[in-house]
C-alpha cells in the first residue's frame, strides 16, 4: 500500500505531526510539502492523507485549492487532519467551515493532532493577542495519542487495499 501525505506547515507543528504519523503508519509513506506537490502523480498512490493547520478558524487556502484542483482525490482512500490549539470538539466545525461536503464524505478518517504556540515566530501584536486569549488556559501541545489513533483507524480502513 503506497501512502502519500501532503501537508502544509507554517510554523513546523504540522510537519512534526506528519513525521510522527508516518512513523505510526510504518508502511511505504511518502511525505511531501504542499508547495512541492503540484507535479506529484496521485495515480501511483493507494492512499492520500492531507494535513494542515487552523488559524483564526481558517485552513490554509493553498490546501483548499489543492483539493479543488485534484478531484481524483475522491477516488482514493482519503484522510485529513488539522493542527490547532483549540479543543478537539471543534474539529467537525473547522472541517465543515473550510472544506467541501463532498470531499469530507470521502474522507475515511479525520483527525485533530493538537497544536503549539510559537511565540518566537509571531510578530509583536499577534503574540500579545494570543497571550491574552490563552490566559488561564493550558498550553496547547501536540496530541501523540490522537496521531496514533488516526494511524490505527486509517490502517484498519485501508487493510483491504
């Protein structure tokens, strides 16, 4: 089973999660950043997993464009995960608000892998806003258990390929 993971990572959190997911899947996994995926032949993969982040409730527009430009994705075993600092219960809301209903119906597995704050990569104003909004809340972190659960579910749904 050939697996392609296409992802976009602004601060490095999604990339960390992709590497952990790849280790958990343990098969023939190819990781490719979205910016390098344009020429990738999707026909050579049985499975495609897409990953990105959520910022202010929005998924990266480049990820949404990639999905629209590649309708053949719906013919694959398909998964999507998002990285964000909010609670897991927001996953369905973020997916519904950012992705086409038909695409989401074709996703075999959907996941939330947590998030991180990278204050060193934020400008002064954004850093102040984030610190104020997160006051009194626990520091967000990558959810290793969610990554492993996603990998188990995905493996279970794709074992007949």
